């Protein structure tokens, strides 16, 4: 059945293959020329950059840019093992309460200053300070003190064990090191020790970066990167095909398979890019009733929705954990669509047919979110629920849904899902920075806190599996799928295999170059 037929009938069950690995790059990438320096890469960025302060931003759209401006004290390798970054080595005491970092000598910031332990202490204390408004503040909750016995040594003393501490420093900006006292200007002039330095930002239009010749890991090949923010998928693809853009991320979902056969382009795909879920605001009275949340889950055919909204470019999942993670709960199975069962459950909760009017706020920043909402309307009508859609810009969505929690129902995707503490504590703990649904579940709070003090990896993974079970049992959110990542590029763009960060989300242009 074609997707257009699905959209016309909306109740059809559509089968589809599951894409479980990244497709290989064209053969021209297998025998790349010797890298050359020069040229500015013009990147068609699928999203709009928001806050330029790496501590404050919680969006992948900003992180993809800032990843190139900053460096972290530690990072991860291709297998997501924590490895040195700005620290050339690190050591954890046997009791798990002391972390000692030996910094690389002569690391330069973009302002020409040499990085010292004072910069690390400043950066971490700034992230911890509630006044900063950092999204990763809770990473440092158990940090009792930070000592700097010399310029290249940082000793972090913990008040209690925090087993995921190192991996949290490697992810989403928590471990970024900024120059002392640079905080007040990070939002307008981000400055770090990354391969590119910030040049300018035109809101909603373009971010420009230039090569930093003194980068500690060797200068980039490109003179610079010009990130043009183009949220409309077809416009973005047209820019690539006409040569206006060198590279784009997020190829239009309906064109991916077709373009894989286009010899004039390089196409890179990988799995997963992110997970998507439907959110119900727990401050809204109907959603305080577990029966309503479960009923809404039962209304949705996840596989058919994935085929309809993603054109099959993903795989359904009942768990948001990274599919290859030991923490992934393989026993969870998504609730099957059961319209009549959902109607009965809603009636039992005091909401008979026609009594619930729900506004679904979806952002145009992710066009497939709009298509998802449009598909849901008919299913919810069949279940006796009047679902209407309100389309928001990305800035308005962040303001209304993320910050003010002014919504009834919405949808969002999360990137960088490999690190379980970041995922489950940030998104589902009642104090988590990303808990914009106002979920308050004592079971989840207890489990996510317990995981932090559980040093054994297998035991900690088992705890996170319990968290996933609790999320499913209570239907706090409706987990939909993992989405594939895609990049399209002109043949002259070399080094594409180095662009995608192991977390599947961030993009790094350090080793990219343009052939003559």
C-alpha cells in the first residue's frame, strides 16, 4: 500500500521493513584523495539555532553548531566508551568519590588564552550554579568541591557516588570548558577550544564559523562553515541539487530511497538519529488519570503511524533506550491499537465519547510532527476524542511547551539517547531539566537516584530497565519510534564518514574537506 493510500484511509495497517544499520557510503568515499585545505562548506541545517550558550541550550539544533566551537574534558569513541578530551588522562578513586584529571598542556581558547585548571573549575561551577540556568546542572549535584593544585590538574571531590558522572561529562555540553569569566557573553559570542571559532549569527538564517588554527587536535581543513538554517525539507534538498549547498542533514523522508540511486549525490544514512514520543501534560486534569493516558496510547497504531509520517525511515520501539545499550528493555512491546478498548477506558475514567477536546501543539521545525498530528486526528475522532492541531514555530514551541508548560498534548524527539542517566534522570525524574511534562512519579525518582549510586554496570542497566517498565505501565509518555539519520552531499565534500558523532546527533566538521 502506498503512503498516499494510507493517508486517505488512515486505519490501514501498513507493513514495512526495519532499517537496522547505516547504509555504506558510495565507493568514491572508500578511496578518498589526500585532504586539502581551503574553502567554506555551506551546510543546509534542518533546524534553527536557539541559545548559543552551550550550558543553557537544550536543543540538538544548537548543539550541532556548538559542538564545533567547544571541546569537552572527556569525550567518547565510536563504541561510546569514555576517552580523554581536553584532559589527556583521568583517574577515579576506588571508592568512586574522587576524580583526577590531567589536562593537556598548551590548549588554546579562541581568545588566545591558554587553558588551565582554573577554566575547568570555572566552567563546572558555572554549570552547577542555579543562576546559570544550565540544562545539565544536576550532573554536578554530588560535587562537593573542585581543587586545582596546579595549572594542569583538576581534582573533583564527590559528596556521594555518581556512577554515570564521567559519561555525563562526555555528553551534551556538561564537560565543556570555557575561559574564566566568559559566561556573560557565551550566549552572543560563544567561545571555547573547538576546531572552529564563532563569527556571526543571524537569527533564524545563518551561523558562520571560521577555522581555529591553534586547535589542540590540529587545525581543520576547511576555512569555515556556513550553516544556513532551512527548515523546509524540499527547499533544503533543492539547494543541494542546484549546488547552492554543499551538504544538508535530514533529507526529505519521502525522497531518501530515490536519492540513494542518484550518482550525482552522496547519501549517508544511520540508525538511530533520535527517538520520538507523544507527550501529555500531567498538570492537565484528564492526563492526571492513568486510564486516560493508557487509552490515548491504545488509540495509536505505531507501525502505521511510522510508515505514514516517516515514510518508513525508522523503527518502532516501546523503549527510548539506545537499541544496542545493555539498558534497553527488550521485553517491552507497544500497546496494539484498540479503538473500542480505548473508548471503554475513557468512559470508565469519566470521559464518554465527545466529551474530550484536546489541542495538539506541534512545531513546524519538524515537518513530520505536523504529519503525525494530522494522521492522529482521524484515529482520535474514531475514539470519540476531538483532537485539533495548533502549529507553532520552534521558538514558540520552546516558549510555550518547554518553558511555560502551556499545552495539553504535543510531540517531541530527543537526541543523544545513548547515556542512560542523561536520558532517564533528565527526562523522567521529577527534578529533571527536560521534564517539561511535569511527571512526578516516586518510583522513577527512586530508581533513577538509585542508578546513580550503583557502580556495577549490569546492575545499573537492570535498574534502567525497571524505569522503562514504569514509564510503559503508567503511560507517562507514548514512545513511538527511532528515526533514521540522513545526510546528502555533493561529490566534492570529502570526509563525510567523520561527520556524525557516535551519539548519532552531533555533527563535527573538523576532518571534512572540499576536493578541488
